[in-house]
């Protein structure tokens, strides 16, 4: 099973809920039609709660209750599972032929490759299908057919500590636009005594994401336009050569390959870091700090794109409940529901209607920079069934590219090619 984005994990969309799987809802334990014509569908979802706060179980129970009132002949049997356990439990379900009708998780590629999923067009009405942000809908495609249905998203932006910038004689209103600007700002911050001028977390928690962000700003990436792995492209080698120069100059934290994103974001919130690639999940911790969110600095100019990440919904064919699934998904993806979930977890929407609503919401000013960049965000190669295995290797090995960019990227390229054989 592919879970490429979330899990303590690739994305860390402020997840890590209560331990273990939560109990099944009182809708019953089975799936199918009863004597009175009522059909029960099974829905397995990830828990986005944190330490028991904002429990996803309560959110989905509310949605299901409202749905069942409007659709009395359809019952939804809900199971919410902690991200730490979701991968293993769903894999077991599928191996036992007990897959749910609807699954919300981190990736769809393996299930689609094995022919287990309905095409999105089979389980979404026209108005729901055309409401998705186009770049996200395309990311859900495999071999020209969409199977992955976007659920929630996030994006990355460049984050600076305004107080530390001023301490270094820098103007926070003029954030770095190029890599030369980053070098100049980091050098000034170092001279001003800032502990970590530029944060570059390449520990195994999020190394594949941090690397991808910088690659994108040099027109690189993990795959080329034809969907072939290009990890050792010259653009990527040049990107890591630049990162290495910042590390060698003492402008980053010590030993970036051993530093995880969670730890570095805590350091930023405590005032130790001048610049960092940030994400919406930090907003709550930074609400009392003076910070600036800006476009990612590119090699020669401010970036035109950034890393986007997301989680997915998919519908399994085995139960044969296409019509009931369509009714439920159309309801679940209503504007009010998608806006409510995004606001609850400081996540970004996946539909145009929710994006417009959040952009107009005066209570969501902190999200505005991310909402602006979201439509142009680039995603991991999620449609490739080999990506989870390749990503896992990148997470643990790409930090070595700070020592020898070409050698490390060549090795990862070879491993990626072998994974596809």
C-alpha cells in the first residue's frame, strides 16, 4: 500500500492522533443491502487529531449524521484509524478481500494499478468533479484516468523571522528572491549572532520534501516531463551543490542530514532560526511572532511554483456500491464541509468553491499566502506505484548529498530505476 504523503511522516499536516484505531461507529459492522432496501457502505478515514484535540472521528460522525438524514436508505459505517496504524490495517483489509467502499489516506497508486478502484468519474457527480483545483485533480490521475480524489492539501512558503532580520540590518519587507539573496541574508544573520541563519532539515522525517522544494526552484525534480526518474539531473546536482555551499559556510544548522523538520520548526518558534521553508501547520505556533511568508527564492528569481502536498480519497469497486458512494462523496465534498475541515486543521482546500470561501474569510488571514500559491503548486509523482519505495530511500539517504551531490544522487537514481523494473 502506498502512503506517500502523510505519516509522522512525509507531510506532517499537523497529524499524529490518538494511539491505535478508534472504534467502529454504531452504524453496524457490515456492508451491503438489508431487507428494507437500506445499503450500508464502509468508510475508513485517517485521524488528523493531535493528542486528542480536534478529533476527526467527531467531524466525520457529524457529516455522516447529516448525510443519513438526507439519505435514509444509505448508512455509512465509519472507522477512523491513527496514521501510525492506517497503512498496516488497510493493507490487511485489502489482502483479506475486506476493503472498504471508501478510503481516505495518503496515496492511491498501488490500488489503482491493481485495478481495485473506481475511476473518479464513476463516483463523483459532474458538479463535484469540476470543482476540484485542476492541478490536484491531475495529480490523482494514473495512465490518463483519475482514481485519486483530493481530500486536503498543504503548500510550502519561505518563512523569515522579522525580528532577527532587523537585528541583522535586513528589511523583512524585502525577503530573499534569489539564492544569492539567501546567501547574503544568511551571512548577515550569522554576523548578527543568529544561531541558525538558514534552516535546511534533511533528516529522514521530511528530507524528500525539503529536497524537492529546492530542486523545484532550479527547474529540477524527481521525474522528468515523461514520468521517468531524473534524480541525478544536472539541475538537481547543482541544487545540492548550492545547499552544500551554505552548509560548508556555516550558514545552516549543524549536520542538516540529522535534523528533522519538527525539531527545526520548534527552533524557529523559539527564535533561533532566521529563515526556513515553512508550512501552514506552523501558523498556530507562530501567531504571536512577527514573521513574513514569501515566495520560495529561486536560483535566479523568485519561484513560480512550490511544493504542494495532499491526501486522498478513493472508492473500491468490490462492494459494487457506486451509486451510494457517489451520493456520500457529493455530500462530503460540499463547500461547507470542506471549508470546515480545512479551518479545523489549518489545512488548505482542494476545491475551487472552498478556496474562494477561505480567501474571502476575514478570520483566515493567516492562510492567505498559502491560498494564493496553492493553484500553482507541484506535487510528488504520486501516480507512480514505485514512488513510496523510492521516497523512503530518499528520506534516509539524500542528506548525504550535502557531502557528495553527484555520488548520492547517482545512487538514488539507480535505486529508483531498479524499483521500476
